[in-house]
C-alpha cells in the first residue's frame, strides 16, 4: 500500500471526531455483545468498554477505548483517555477470557492515559505496567487494532498482542507531535514538522515491522464505508484467529515475547 498523505495529514485524520468508535465497530463486527462493567476495586471507566461476544460462532472477549462525538459524550468517556480503573477493568476481562479460553480483540483509539492527579493517586502507572506484564503471559490469542490515535503507554496498555493492526489513517507513537515538539524544540507550533520525523503512521510502522497489517480506509479516491471497513476487519480476524488458535498456549506466549523482543 502506497502512502499518499503527509504524516501531519494522517494525524489530523486520526483525530477526526467522525471516526468509527469502538462500540460501533463492535456492533458491526460481532454478534450478541454483552458489555461488562467495573474493575472490582474502584469503579467503572467510560473510556474503556468491553465484554463478551461472538465472532461468527466463536466466543471472544472484546475491549476498546471509547471516544465520543459530542461534548457530553467526550466528557463521559474522558475524551478517550482511560483512568486506572479502565486498565484494571480490561485486565479483569482478559483474565476472564483466559480462564474460558476465549481469544481477545482490542480496539485502541486514545491520545494517552488520563494524566490527572486523581489518576496518579489511584495508581495509573502501576495499572498500565500490570497490563503489560499480564498481557505478555496470556495463554489465548490477542489481536490489537489501532483505529485512530495510539498514544504512549495509554495505547500499549491494551496492545501487548500477538498481532497489531492499524487502520490506514491511524497513528501510534510514544507521545503526540505537539508533545514531541515541546520537548525537543520547546515549541509546540512545530508539531507538523515533528509528525514527519516521528515515524508514527501505519505505513511507517508496517515498514519498521512494529505492526503486521494495514487495513485500507480508501479505495482509490473513495472513502470506504464504515460497514465495508468493519466487514474487512471481520474477515481478517476470522482468518487470523483460525491460524493463531492452532498454536499451543506456550507457543502463543513465546510468539508474543519474540514479537516485542525484536524491537
């Protein structure tokens, strides 16, 4: 797939409010979704949604970072920035999936974890670190799909997977271009310049072997409809999970380990 847009243009597309949300993807791809709530420690985080569903006839656990489109929806989902309880909820669901031998699929679209003082007080860093550790040892297949922004530890806290895929106009990086420019040049207005050197687009990351697959969002000059995009993802998931489910638990863990060690 050939890159036809600049990195800064892709950053803007990744942040568009009209991008398909995690709940919309779940509704279009899976059947009989039952959402589960709460981390069993503190509360429920609207920025992370998850539950059990069927992919065709295969029971799976699905988890996604949810963003809103209106101001009210974004306040309810904290603009897609999970709090500690969101990561703990996701881990609870992943451990449940492991217990019942269900594959795990995550949808990631976050500028990063919530960095407010209350999140730090409730152990944001520990919650993300625990997800990284526990996901690396999961005995079931894990596939993560980046659908918009993928920022820092907030993104990788749901992306320690056997395969990581990206929508064509999504991004994945250690921080935002604005943050990069502020740190490197003390000038956030140079964000466009930063985006070009950060290697954060799906094309860059596929070339660097950080991700395995790019899901096209364009057919020539025509934007692919959300329904067709969802069906492409569904077909790809069915094929890949059929392959991953042939591996033993030990092979899945080793494959995941080697995937990240090669970086």
